[in-house]
């Protein structure tokens, strides 16, 4: 449960970064970003594998380039489902999911390293006592 919460929090923070970078992405507030983060997780685990499988020939022909379109479709689908989250424009449609992924990776790594440090310091305190 804690890992799911941290993952959703990292994605919500990443969405806020994407909102700052791309004028075509608009997030009303942090709760909308948090809901969008949860919906992104659901879309990426349920709809994206189906779209990716169906578009495999196009992805193969374009040497993986069509996967950017698949990511954009999933990103746009989240904006349709979540009030307070909007995606407009082709640049936001294609590049915002890439920046979201990069920001999410960096923030998740930070949380993981911070969590490992906390675990190690708690372990050291217990063994020193």
C-alpha cells in the first residue's frame, strides 16, 4: 500500500512538472493531478497493453516510433476521463508523456533512495541499542 501511494504521489508530482513545461497540458489543482496519476496507472496497466499489441506491426515498421503515439493516446484518454486535467496540441500529445516518464523516473528514484536511507538508519539504530 505504501509503495502504491508513493508511486501515485511521484506520478502526480511529475504531472505538475509536465504542466509547468508544456502549455498544452493544464492541471487545475493537486487533487486533479493525484486522480490523474491513479487513472494513468489504471490505463497503463489495462488499456495500453491492448493498444500496444494491436499496433505492433506499425510500431515495428516505424522502428518503435509509433509507441510515442500509443503513449499519447493513453495520456489523452486520461485527460478525457479526469476533470481538471486537459491535454491540447500535438506537441503536448507526443512529448508530454515522454517528459512525464523522465520526471516520474527521477522522482521515484529519489523516493526509493530516501526510503533505503531511512531503512538503513533505522536498522543501525536498532543494532546499536
